[in-house]
């Protein structure tokens, strides 16, 4: 498979390719040393136009654990974007210096533009309030490792469901499994965008409901996916202050949840999950962060075709 492949949207990978990627990530998690030299001589460029700690360091850790090297910038101010250079020109240049690119951008669609001009694979590390496909792959791996399956699950998504790119990507991916039921838990102002409901959830046939309080649905959930209310997604401070504490998970609420619930969060957490919940064995968000390294290791190997046979021969991006 020699065609250049990118990951901009979670559906850029077919269902079968997604399963093979998760299987590879499982293998890495079970024996990391077996993959320690797979990317010797390879360079990952991290182009982060928007602040990030976990995602950027996770990508860098993934490449270094594979034996490769990393270069890049951590904010637009530290790049030629501050001089007005376009995304297209930046990726053309960086393609000369690296073998694969991970890009985060505050504008929706920027990684898609990058993929059109790059001569190396491009990974979307988050674009505005749009998509975050590698976080979704980390979420899927965590759910599968903790619950033993990705089908026949009731998934509660709580908090900022309007601007949360991790939520949008996860919904788009989960609808491909049978027996998925969504419970959307949010204030009215932050409900799931109508296009996600109309273009993704309804056509899939997945059952769903929207509620305004967490307590009423906790007993029926297999997975609770918490998100923070993001200050940077609001146009005015008053709306942010009014809504930021809308939904907080604490030890009292956890008493309502099933014993086999798992709690996920893409992080960073502000106060939407009380620190006291960290000691509950159902809290899996730091396990989720560890799994993100394994997923990104697997994705780098896949896009660089270092682990052959992961792509379908008939699939062309």
C-alpha cells in the first residue's frame, strides 16, 4: 500500500482499519519494547497553532518511544504563521523536514487543507470545535480494554457537547458499532449540534436521548464521558461563567452509578470531576491518557506503512 494516507476525520479509517489499529495499539500496550526501534531515522513534526500539553506531549512521547525524533512548534506565535504564512506553505516546507506531521489548529478544516498540500502523512490533532480523531481512537481503545467490547453499550456524554470536538468525533465513530445507545447530558445552551443528530446519529439508527441533569441517568450508563466547559469556545465571558459549573461529578453522584461504570475524560479537567473521584476504581481517565500514547504509536506505524497490511488495498484517500 503506497498511497499517501492522512487522518483528518475519524472516518478516514474504515471500520476494519480502525479495528486493526486498535489491535496494534493493544499489542504495543502489552509489549512496548518490541516496537522500540520501529521508527529509527524517522521524524515527526508537531505543528501546534493552539495551546496543548497532553496531545502534543503524547505525540512526542509516541514517536520517541518508537525510536524516532521530533521537531515542531507549540504555538502560532513561535512559527512563521505570526508573519502571515499560510497553512499550505507551512506544510509544504515542513514536508521537506519530516516524515509525518501532527497538526492542531484553532480553525476548523485547517488539517484538511494541510493534507491537500503535504507530501507526508498529516494527522489532525484537533481543529477548533470540529474533530479530534486521535483522541477518539484513544477513547475507543480504553472502552474496549476496560469493558471488553465496543458494541451494546449505553454511553453518557456530559458537559460541553456543542463545542466539544472530542465528543463529535467519538459519536461519529461509535455509531459504526451495533447496539450503541447515547445519552446526551448538557445544559440547553451546550447541547449536541443539530447536524450531529441529523447527519450522524439518526441515520445510524442509534437510540439516543437528551437530558439536562446527570443524576437521573447515571444508573443506566456503561460509560460516562465527561468534558469541561471550554472558556476558549465562548464569545463572551458572562455565558462561560454562568455555565462552567453546570455539571460536576463527585463521590455522591458516583453512588448512583453502576459498579462496572467507567468514567472517561479527554482532559484537562478543571472542576467537572471532583478530585475525590480519582480514587474510585471506575475512574479511568488517567488510564485513557496512557492509552493515547499506544494509539498514537500505532497510528504513526500505520501511516508510515511500517506495519504493513493494516490498510485495505482498495481504500484510497
